[in-house]
C-alpha cells in the first residue's frame, strides 16, 4: 500500500507539473526563451541556393517551456521548396506572402525546450537560379532573418568559381571540401549589418558612363567644370574615352579631379566619358595635415553646447571617455558609440527613401529643426562629422554615388557619407548612418558600393560637385574585368637656339587607360651633368591625349648621349621615369645654324654676282 501511495503521489506530481506547463507555456515562451538562428547557405554549380536555418529555442530558467506553435518570417516572398524538420521528423506548415517575405506557421505537438536541452527547428529553403551572374563574377545577396540573435553562419559555393573578391561581412579563412569552398562569417560580424552580400569570382568592377551637354547662354565666355571619380585608397579608375579634350585638368589639394571646358557665347558641346572603376586593398595615403581634418565650420559648427553635453552623457553611460584616446579597442567602441548616437538621434525625412539625395540641409546648429522635420543624408553626415571632429577624430565628408549592387533602389543614386582616419589600420573607414536608417533591412556597410567623387577635408561646403541628372551619370556592374596598362611616349622637339639657350617643346603622349601627371623633367648632358628643368607646375594628361610643355634650358652643344628624363606619376602616387634621346626627336641646333649660315652666304654670293653682271651689261 505504501508503495502504491508513493506511486500515486509521484504520478500526481508529474501530472500537476504537466498541467502547469500547459497553462503557462505561452508566457514562458515570451519571457524566458532565447531565439538564435544559425544558417548555412549552399550554392550549387547551377546557381541554385539552398538555405538551412537552424532556429534554436533555448530556455534559460529551470522551468521547461512547452511549445505548441512557432511562427517565423523568411525574407523571400517566393521560393521553390520549403521543408521543416525537428529531431529527424518532418512537419507540415502553412504560409502567407507579405511584401517583404513570407510568414510561416507551425503547429507543434507540445514540444518541450528546457534548460540544457534546447529545441532546434531546421528549415530548408531552395531557390532555383538565385545567384546573379555578371560576366565572370557571381553575386549573392541574402536579406536577414529578423527577430533572431545571430549564431554561426556559413557559405558553401563551388571552388572553381574563384575567391570572394568582396563581401559585406568579415570571414574566417576558407576551407575546401568535395569541390566546395566553405567560409564562416566571423563572430559578431553580422550584428550591425545583418544582410549578407558576396561577390565571388576573379575581380569586380563597374562601367562608368557620363554624357553631359554644356551650353553657354550667357553674354561672355565661361568655364564649365565636370567632376570625375576620385582615385586612391583602393578605388581605381580606367578611362577609354574623354571627349572632347578639356581646356584644363585640375587635381586639387584634396585629390579631387575636375576637367574644365571653355565655351564662348551661344556655344554648346556634349562631354562624353567612358571608363571602368574597380577596387582592391591598396594602401591608403596618410593625410599630410591632420589639423585640417579637425576644423569646424558652417554646417559642422554647434550653435550651443547643448548637443555636446547630451552626447558626453551618452558616452559616460556607456563607460567611455569624452575624447578619441586609449587602446585600439576603446577607440573602436568610441567610434561605434558616436555612430549609434547619430542613428538614435535622427530619423529620415518623410518620403525620402525613394530619393535618398535631397537638397534640404539644416546643419548641426539647427539640430532641433532637423529632428522635427526629418534628416537628409547630409544632416546625418554633418552631425557625425561635427561630433567626431569635436572629439578629436580626423574625418572628412564624401560626396559620391551608391551603385545598384545592393538593390537599395532600382538604380544607383547620389549620396553623401563620412569617413574617419583609423590610426590602427592606417585606412579611411566609411561611416554611413543615413543609408542604414533609410534602408535598415538591406543596408550593407562596405566600400564597394560607395563610389567617391568629391572629398571635403577642410570645409563643409567646398569643393562643389558637378550636378548630374540620372540620365547623365550612370554606373553599371561590368561584365568583364579591365586591366590597367601603361603606354607613354615622350619626346623633345627643338624649336631654336639662342647662344647656349635651347628652346623647344616637351611632348608627352598618353596611350594608356589611366590619367598621369608630369611631375618634373631633367636634361642629362654628357659634359654638364644633370640639370633640372622648370615645369612651373605638374601637368596632367588624360588617356589617348597629349600635353605640350614649352621648355628652355642651357646647353652649348648636344650629342647622341644627351637625354631628356621625365618623371611621371599616376593619381595614386605611383612614380616612374621615361627617357628620350634628344637626337631622335630633333636635329642638332648647332648644325642647323651652320647650314643656315652657308645658305645665307650662298644666296649673298648669287645676288652679288647677278648685280655685278647687270652692272657690267649696262656699261
């Protein structure tokens, strides 16, 4: 009897506990369960994408949770197949399409998740022909699963496709298994930018196309400038066409490139530029003067100290200093906290998501108006730069173009963002809070879709960028890679000699696809040694064009051993030299003088003989 009573007690206890679980399953799920998603993205050779989501529901308390239903949203409104499996058993589901994906509903038979024994729901989705092929490259863009903490994320793709030439996140070193490369996303790399975007292949680049009509309707001759993409810091530009030849080519102190055209009254021309833009991990040139990157003016100037007090309190609450100092990990946390502050402080202006680049710009002195009316991308960038500069972080404003790579919009668009100089990596790092706020579900922090046109280092309003309509400026993903090549010739044509002063033209022809600058020239005379020539300033020469530089130098005589040596550099700082034998480009000026003297004496003799003959004939 005693044993039977004990058995009944135990049975009642278990049954009571089960009733408690049934009556409290919903609140326990809401309050206690943690939701984590680990994903494996497998791409086959046909470009089909298979995704395995492992949704892990873990109970942190000692009270188990009974799960009778489970709902999740996948970021695909259509798919070829979907399968749900829990502990080796397939489960049926229902789904409804939404504007941003599909909502999936599961009815489960009282499955239990308890501490130390989580419930794992495996969902496999197949999307045929999902990978986009661009020439020799494969583009993979996967929106995130929301409302889940990020776990382990892996990507598997055919190894013969090549390497990851660009990605939106950081990866661990890849491994190869059964003809597939396997790469794992670094821990926490997806936290701030949950979307995953990859370009796999040999290289990646854009085709650049500019077609802009200039017309002078004024009453006098005017100069018109066209902005070309910047070069350097990993962004490279190759040109196949720049027509017609510009009146002037300007590379300013911030390394911004402009070509200028001189138009008379009533004159009209169409400027055409064709090129190729690509990116790599080239080293970044360190700023020459950091003080200019800390100047505060106009739109970066606070009217009062109210906003600064607010951000200092924000930093103190996070246990951070009020200036850009300390160890590298503290500096990194400091920068990200200022970035987060801007995101929390501002909201996008209404309706701007369809046209990100808007003309409204309030400046940080009108922060309250910005908050009430909504912020434009310039407002986000202004607040970010003003705060970082005030805290001692070297920053600059970039005006540029966002490519259609990440599908923020159907086409690319003009935009502005900030960059700061990272002392640890020695690189400029992009910070674009506006884009993250405008497109929170699709934002990918990367330099590959940000094409820089103009850098503002010293001023919040200068230099200006050319105004382009959507039809005048176009960026498209290139079908094939274009490699840079160098083909430059130089010659010196002698125009005359006055005593020991030689006059002539240095002619440099650029048949390459890059822009070069003539930095200096030396005349190497066998007897006199090396003599520098005064170029007055650097001369820029575009692809398929030439530049003519008048020169004057001292030389009593020139021989076959004498040479002109020209120092040439590209816009990224790579320097090389070209030499031309003077004898091969012009005749010896001393010989010309002697011949001219002989001809003059001969003519004088002929004229003298004619006059002498006529004089005798008269007699």
